[in-house]
């Protein structure tokens, strides 16, 4: 498969979409990002790398970090995690309070904000040095020691994080989180602020392509756990647009409001794409279209 040529052709076809949508300007630090940027990188399980355009430009991965958090928590807690978080698609916005209230403080899945805040709380309880241990895990996955938090982004999100604070308070009211609310929120925003490039993200997701059990930075996941993570990415990885993504693209993955998307073709490759302009559901306009064209051109999807 000539992925280099395919990526070049994809970009030419998605050019009409380059001014559609807008970056996540409700987060002050992200509002300053130049929205007219595009990067993409595909890495095969055999180590072949196909970078395109701004594939080495780092950006705030935002909710993509929830996959790393889920991997850590599954390694630490196993099936006990599901006593505090569900596995079902939300069908509502990623920051919905209504659903959390109706369901008495049990988040629908680990990838909506409420679910990720519960993951954050678990990591604060289980890890001796959460800040360092989390970023060390991410660095091990992507093979880069320079990947780090962006504290400007984290502080910016905390200053405007009223809705996430409301979610954390509701979780605390129902006894779903244990730690101090401010500690949980700050660590959550720090994880979301991690900056990575498309090349680094593609490499970081290779271990989730379901090849075999993995052991990174002291944390183990079984093949069965990786398969189940893929299932949750497929059904819950794109907020309330997960069904549409499955229909158009047909790969498990995760998006973030920083404009990044990572998708996995099990046993074959991981692909990351970044374009900051988002649609109304918080997903990259050009990113989704690029991945739709990729699986259409290659006829490679899980279906």
C-alpha cells in the first residue's frame, strides 16, 4: 500500500474544508493557536512511518490523553474500574451534567469528562507521584523524553473550567471521587495539556493495535484489556459523534478538542491527524474527513 501517495491525495481532496469550523476558543490558550495548520502521520506495526506536512508540530492533545489514563487505570485496577465508570456511549455532550445527575454520579464511560475525572481521581489515589509517573508512561509509549505538560494551557483551562468543576462537585457529592476536588481538577487539566505531535501520537498508539500484551514504564496490559480498550474507543471515542465516526471511518480511535485525532487499524497501523478547526461536536473537521478518505482509499477498516 502506497500510504505516502494516499496521504498526499487525501490532502488535496480535503482542501475545500480548510476554513470550516473553529478552534476551541473557549479555552483561552487554545484560542491563540493558528487554526490553519494540518499534520498527519501513519505508522505501521512493522515500524514504517509516513509523515505528512506538520506531522512534527506539537499540540495540546486534550481528550486523547484519556486513552493513556484508561490504560494506566486498567493496569492498576483491572475490572474493578467498572464499578465506578460505565462502558456505554453517552449520546450527550462530553461535558453534560444532566446525564450524570440522572445516573446518580456514575459516568457513562471513561472518555466523557466525568468519566475521565474519575480516572484522574483513581490515579491520584494509586500513584505515589502522579505528575511524573503519568508523563513518564506517555514518554515511554511515544519514545520521546521531551514530551511534557503545557502549564499555560492547564492553568488556562482551570481558570475557565467552571463546568468541569461542577462535574467534579457532583461526582464528589455522590461519592464517586475520593480526593480533594481542586487536586483532581488540576491533575485532569495537566493531563489534557500534554503536547505531542502526530508522529509521536501515532507511535504512542502502536501498543494499542492489539498485537500482544505490553509492558511500559512498569505497567502491564493484557491482550484482552487492549481489545476492550479498542471497543471503548470504537463506541465512545468521539463524544456524541461516535456512531458517525464508526460509519464514516470504521476504526477505533480518540479525538481531542485540540484538533487531534488518533485511530487504530488493529494488527496493521496507528494514524494521527491534526487540524485545529472543530465541528459543533468538538471533533476536527479536516481530521475526520481525512480519516474517512484514508479508509475509503485503502478499503481498510474493522468492518
